[in-house]
């Protein structure tokens, strides 16, 4: 009898451990899709001078065309009507030949025309849902207060150089939609930076 109980216990434990899902994305209710050209750096054709602003914008249509799919993805409904999609970027200024420092400006000096932005060691951008455009919108201009060489990159703590990761701000156990996109004006170099000079 002890052998049967031991064998049954062993089989149940083995079944339990082999059926555990080790995929964190399933556990956290994450879905990944790709959609190009959602984020853009608004580069100035005239160049930049001290006190100019450099703008980054994002627009995510509620009905998203996902490559390889025949139907449009309703990201608003899929996320349980999330109010925001978030992404990060970094603005740095060169301080010597091979060193860069993070540019952190007073939040009140940032010109935010859509969504919201939080500064610090990086910029945390939120594209907010706009009923009038039926999409998620972000646009903010960071003032360039000092002359020098600058660069912008996307994805703080990311190893990716050419993609931008946008994540829905889903609540109440709704799906988190992670959108993989790129900088829509093709301004990033092979290392993942948009570099420019402020005079």
C-alpha cells in the first residue's frame, strides 16, 4: 500500500511540475505585435540653436494594421480600454570625446502638446487615447539649453538599437499589448542613435 501511495505522489508531483508554464509572457498576459513607423523624431531641416526644442511624436491608431494579419487589431478593445501606451527614450549631450551625459530638464520647460512625459535619467512618454482622433497620441518638445553634440535613443535599459517598444497601460487583468515599432523617419544610425548639433 505504501508503494502505491508513494508512486501516486510521485506521479502527481511529476505531472504538476511538467505542466507548469515557464513562459512569463503567458503568466503576465502579454501579447506582442509589430507595427511600423509609430514613433517619429521631428528633425529640423534648419538645424538647432540653443533654446530650440526637439520634438518626438507618436500616433497609434486604435485599429492597428499588423503585418501578416488580414483583420485590423483593435488595440483599445484588446487592452480592456487602456488609456495609454508607454515608451522610453533618452536625450544625451556629449561632454568629451567618448562620454555622454543625460539631459534632464525641468518638466515645466517641456512643451507637451499630446500625452504626458516624465523626465529623469530617461524620458517616460505616454501616448494618451484621444477620442477625437480615435487613437493614442504623444508629442513633446524638449528644450536644448546648451550648445553641443546631442543624441536620442529609444528604450532605456534595452539592448535593441532599431526598435521601439510600446506597452499598453492595461489594468484589471486585461491583456498587455506590446507593440514593436521603429522610428518612422529612419533617422537612427546603426547604433540606434539620432545625432545632431546645437549651435
